[in-house]
């Protein structure tokens, strides 16, 4: 593997630094190269290339907004020995503590970036001599993403949709429930979903949703800080409702009150936020059910029961 990495990275040295990392999906290791220090993630699952291609596209998209720091992606490499490697910039990270408020501000900036871009271009088009109404970064007016991305190792359905409620209901919740059905055929989940589908549009009755670029899997294990500020990593990006991001953020801890205060100062909570937050957490409980088994069944059904009351 090391010989192949040297060749692909055009480096004469590839020296392990002793820094390692990884979660329940992939393993990682840092190396010094001729071109600086890199972090290499390796995964041996059959869909690893799809997963890493999606992660690379996600990091590229977030980088282009110039809002919140992410590791710069370098290359996805299919290994001759089997499996796939994803090479990215090494960032000296530590746990999020002093930069929590700053993360809230920068995450809000990420979520507002597409909307601000639209407003800027609209303003330029309406003002004579103020630019040509074009931008290097396109305004996205649909929900989805240009490549598949994986939340965990399961691919998400990112085909573009004009309507957020349709996208979220069908390409997120229905997709997860289809997988539950295939693996265990849960009758109670099926019956609750039949009721919940009818209720979802009501939760968005007075809400205008404009596509926001999302990290997509923003739990406490995917945030950190470095000397320059907060860092987010392991994204599963797509364009969706900004509120979606806060679903998993509230499930496993890791985000203090300063994070939420700073975020909501820029993006205030809209009416009905709490119910929609439950709806967004439902996706992640279903996704965990499909990844890790029936231990997450109870949480999934509890939310569905709450929402159909």
C-alpha cells in the first residue's frame, strides 16, 4: 500500500507520524510527505469508493463557501491490495471547547451562504453597473447533491428535487424505512409511517425553505478545533433545510449553549422548530437502526408516535 500511496502522491517519503484516528466506519493514519503532512483514511467495504468520493465532493463544496474550516481533500485512491484510501490535509485538532460560539457563527454562515449568494446576484441584476449578475459559485435552487453521499456507510438518495417536503419524506425517511422493511419487516414502523406521511406537510405550513449547503452528519464526534478556529469533518453533504443540521447535533451531546445561541442569533428558530427537530432526528435514529440494529428501534418508533399525536 505504501508504495502505491507514494506513487499517487508523487512523494519520495511517506513516514507515519504516529497520529491515528477513525471511528466505527474507517481507520485513519497521518503521514509526512514531500508536500506536507496528510491524513489517510482507509476502508475495505465494497462501497468505500462511493463513500469517499461523496466525502471529497462534500469537503470541496464546503471549502468553496469560505465559511467554516474543513480538511482540504487531496485524492481518493483505489488500493491494489483491496479497499479504498482517502487522502486529505492533516489538521492538528483537539476537542471543541473554546471555539463553540465561533462554530455556531460559522455554521450559520455556511447555511446562509447559498441564500446570500442568491440575494447578491439578484441585487446586482437589478442595479445598473454593479456587476454582471454571475458568480463562480452557482446558486442552487433545488434540494439534493450532484453526487451520492453516505451518512455512515449507507448511501443517501441525493437526486435533485424542487420541493423540500417531498425530498425529505421520500429520499430520506422513506429510503430508510425501505431498508428497515427489507431487513426486518417491522409492522409497527410501517403503520406509523403511513400516518406520519400525512402529517409532515403540516409541519412546514408557514415555513419557507431555501436550499442550504449542509454538513449532513454534524454530531459531536465530527467537530473539533485547531489553532485557527473550529473544524468540521466527515461530512455527508447535500442541499437541504438548515434546521436538518441541528437534528443529530442535539442527539448525542457535544454542543454547548454558546454554540446554539451564536447560531440562532444569525438564524432564529422559526415557529414549529421543536416538532421539525424531532422529524429530523427520526432520520438519524432510523439510519442508526439500519447501521447498528434494533437497539435504535424504540427511539425511532417513539418519535413517530409523538409526531402523529
